[in-house]
C-alpha cells in the first residue's frame, strides 16, 4: 500500500507541475493571473492524478500509467519551449 501511495503522490505532483508549465506557456495573460490559475488548477490536477493512480492494483502499474502521461506532458513542454525559442 505504501509504494502505491508514494507513486501516486510523487507521480501526481510531477504530472501536475508539468501540465501547469504547459498551461503557463500557453496563456497570454498577466503573470499574477497565471500564478493564481496555476495554483488552483495545479492542486486540482494533482488530487485527480493521485486518485487515478491510487486506483491501480499495484505500484508498478500505477508507475507505468504515470510514466505514460508524464512523457506526453514533457513532450508537449519540449515542443512549446522549442516553438517559443524560434520566435
């Protein structure tokens, strides 16, 4: 139970931070509004990811599911950074 809980906790945290970075790069609004949106949405995504990852039967399947979403989010972040560096 503890390995699954730790995987859900840290996997959800990494995923929410990565997704909020993508959102931060996409939103063309003031920095204070970006921070507020990031705080509210990031916490909500973190909780939702923790519940989703905790629903798996083992820590291994939970980590595999987390890894898939995290790789997708990191790829999107890379593309956004790359696109912004071209501008």
